[in-house]
């Protein structure tokens, strides 16, 4: 219901209509508690008895269709009937199509995507973790990382998976930004940059990477490269050891709360990956060096000692 509410706002429709569609997909009668898929008679048609609780694609597809229908009806229905007719017709038609077509289609697409992700995870393994961990920060700079949440939700809602294997990789990429930021703190002679680097690096360990990413590493370029190296090695490690989480959204230190419930080995490997990411990013940035305001290479480790 909350996803439907938020999606309707994004599509420019009344949020309560999106919430109604979310409630319809969560209503008990289409859900099939057994392992064998079944069907429910719905006004003479056969609706798949598949539960949509926790599934993201069915509600997004349904609200998207609802938005198109609602806007189309407002063009053809007289204003005098608009207030009553448009919501009623839109919700009834969208509800029917959602239960008969979009819901099953969304579940099927979600299963395909989660299956493809798990195949990549199991087949490519360390290589997938290395590439994903190294490139994730670049994706964050474009804002496209927000599109990964539904993939993570799909993995969690898939009964064949049930855990989030992507978030540990993203977490390694995030904390590596902090490792590079700490290297900048020790290497720069600029007092202002020192203050920004140390505070933003510490915040990245709590899962907030934008300050160090945009205020320090991306601004200086070379620390951004060093952080990518740390994220790549950390991502490879957590994939190699099958680190997972039981939810999504938390990275860095807060992710301990959703990694620990899956067992002590899972938590231990997560913490080791955390350390690998930070130390590797720090070392890579220290070796590469940082530019000064004039574009020259700043103090390196050899110069300092």
C-alpha cells in the first residue's frame, strides 16, 4: 500500500488511488499459501492465486496503468461526473487487469530478474563482485543506484532466494569511499579539506557517502579511483564468501544489524570485507596521491617519511 501510495504521487495521480490498488493486491483472496500454484474464480475469470506481498513489480505496473487510464478518462468524462466516475472506473478496471494480468506478469518478470541476478552471482562469482564493487560509486554519481532497490526487494521476496546478496557489494563500495577520504585527510595540507575529509569519511562508514563522494573524492578524482579499487576488492571478497543481508537500505556499520541475523560467519566475513575495502582504498589513494590546487601531485607516502 505504501509503495502504491508513493508510486501514484510520482506518476502525478491521487496517492489514495495507488494505496487502494496496493490494498487490492494484498487482499487475502488471491494469495495461495500452498506450494502448488492455483487459480481463483474472479467474476467468471481465472485469477492466478499468487501472493503479491512484498513484490514490487506488480504494484508498479498496476499503478502505471492506473495513471494512464486516469489521465485518459479525465479527457473524455464531463467535469460534472469527473469526481465520482473517474476514480471508480479507474480503480475497477485497473483492479481487474492487475489481478488477471499485471500481477502474474509482474511476479513472472520479478522471478526472471532475480533468477538472472542469482545466475550472475553464482556463475560470475568473484568477477561480478569485483566489477560491481568497483563501478557502484560511478553509478551513484548518476543517481541510477535508486533503481537497484527493487532488484534487492525482488531477491528478498523470492522464496528461492530470500536474502539480499547485492547490498553487501554496495556496502563495500560505500565504505571504500571513506577509506579514500581518510587518505586525503592524512595527505592534504589544506585545513579546510582536512576538516571535510575526516568528517565525511566517518559519515560514509555509517552509510552516507554523498559528502565524501562529491565533496572530496570526486572533486580530486584520484581518491575516487582509489575508492573504486577498494570497493572492487571488498566486493569480490563478500561475493566469494556468500555474504548476505536479510533486508535492504543499510550499508556500512548499520548493516551489521541485518547481516548478523544470518549467522556469525556471515557477520565475520562482512566485517573482514569492510576492513579490506577501507584499507585497500586508503592504500591505493596513498599510492596514487592527490592533486593540489595547482594540479601538482601532493605529498606522497615517501615524501612524508
